[in-house]
């Protein structure tokens, strides 16, 4: 039987495809903007067919209909990285948070630590060679396909064909459900935040011609970009590629010409953005999606000369411990690839690992640089891994610095009204431990 006959035979209604899911199984959807919206809506409509199903997922940027109050206990959300629409569900105990580096998630699936029973994917229509394309998410799709008992895919002609290791033989998917709809978008980040712009300016001073950048979306990464317009031959090797980099590509700043691996290619493991961005990446040979085990491998990142990893934080303490996924003990997001890229950049020839954050929150009433973390606060990135910390007040290079030196340097880039308190709190912490406080 040829691929066309196979595809036609496996095209069924959503109800038919979903009827093959067994009670108690774990569904693993494609990540981020590749999450199949129509299939999840149908799954929720059919929730009375099961007593309980698990949903194992990374960052959700969509509607998350399965994470509504009336969906419990049918759906238990197992999350590596809670988003805005499923954060409350996970924190309430109707879901579970799994702390894990992004690069390690496929390994956990492959080795059975995280079960994969049903692949829940979104793909393009077949091409003339008998392949469907993963679209906007490559990260762990191959492992899902290999490990799942059955794979169900929504076929959506609005999904872009993003190049790289993204093609799937038609025979590898058990059930196809054809349904076109707009895929999930990520709104462009507005500019004009003076704090973010100052942080961006400070970070830009650390970036040299020919550097290779890892950066995500957000006010701070967005604010860096105008200060990079005089740079030459910047490269990109990152988790997520999105709209914010397009102006630098159009101006010839990002060429990837000096990358010593994947030369001439923007490498990412997933993309997200606006409809215009999805048109840009469609069949674009400049963009290469690779599995997360490659993009986020410390070994891969370390091979890239002048790798600059730029990551955000919610809080940093006086020793340089970074909190990026929680507010106190309450989970806010996930660790993602922060440590993957920090450690890779540390090993890179000429590499720089940067943590960036505004000095305060809540209208300057709360300092985001603190003397001591609140009890129960999980540390995302250890003090051993942190090099540069950047706020709107400057840059602290902590590499090779003692604990006391770090406190002093971090206090200097905190908001002025909190500097004395940071040093006092750290002094009391050291005193309680019977340690001498030395400058």
C-alpha cells in the first residue's frame, strides 16, 4: 500500500480517533503553538468517556480547556512548565509540576520515567513525498512518536513548514483528523519600557561582533535589540525563535555567518509568533528546527564560540542564587533551558552567561535582588553557575567572586532604596550561621 492510500485510510473523525484512548492513559501533546486546539476541544467535549486521563506537557500558550475547574478529576495536568492558562490548575493540586531541564524531557520519556501512551500532535498535510511536517515544534515530537501506543494528529493547513528535522513519514501516525483553524499565536512585545530598555543597553555592551545569542521573548530580550543594530554577523542558537529578531535579520545584523557549527542557520527547537512570522518561517532555509536534545545539549552549546546566553529571573539573592520558576514556594513557570544554556555558555570559547531582571516589582515596592530567599523558595540556577547579573543599574560579574564580594556587587545594581537592607539581611544570615562577614 502506498502512502496516499495509508493516509486516506487513517483519516477519521475526531470522535473516532479519540475513542481509541484508554482510561488512565497519559496524553502527550505537541509543544507550545503546535498544541492541537481542535483535538483538545473535542477531548473535553467527550470527557465522560473516561474516569481519568493525564496530560503531560511543556509550556502552554493556548486556551487549555482541560485545565478548567469542571474538567477535574477527568484530566490531571502534568506540567514541565505551567503557563497562564494552566498555572492555577497545577498550583491547586489538580495538576502536578515536574521539575526538569528541557533537554532531559525526551530522555525521561524514552526511558519510561514519564509515561507516553498517546501522542497528540498537529501536522501539515502530506507533501508530495509522503511526509507530514511537525510545523512549529520539533523539541520532543520524535520521541513521542516512537514511544506512544497510538499517535493522533490534527492535520492543519495553516501550520507552517519549518525546516530542519521536522518531517514525519505518513506511516508513523495512526490516526489523522483533518481540521483547519488558526494556530496559537504569541503577540508582539511592545517597546517603550524604560527599565527594560536600560537593561537591554547594559546587556548589549557585553555582546561582541560574531557572538551567537540565545534569547527568548519578553520585554528585556525585546529591549536589547535596538542596541545591537551596529553589531556584525550575530548568530542565533536558541530554544525559541520569534518575531522579535526579524528586524535584525532584515538589517543584516543576524547572518549566522560566523557560527562554527550550523553555519548560516538560525537553530531553535520551536517557534512562536504572529501570522506574519509564521509566513516568514514557512519553507525558509535560514531556519532550522532541531530536537531539544540537540539545541539544549550542553555539549552542543559549548561547541559554539562566543555563545551568549540571556535568561530572566524572578529573584536573585545576595549569593547569586537565581529563582526563575516560582514566587516563594508557589510555582509560576518552569526551569526550561536556563541551566542548559548557562552551563553551555560557560564552557563556550568566549561565552557569556547572563541573568537579566528589573531591580524591583510592584511599583518599586519589592526588590528583586534580596539578601536571603524566603523559606521554601526553590532555586532554579545555583550560585555556582551564575556569571553576569544585569539590572537597569548595571552589570555584576560574579564569576570567581566570594560570597561577600557577590553581596556587595549585587547590592550595587539593586534599586538604591533597598541596597542597605540587602547587605543587612545577608549580614544577619551569615551571623546566624556563625560566619565572619568580610569585605
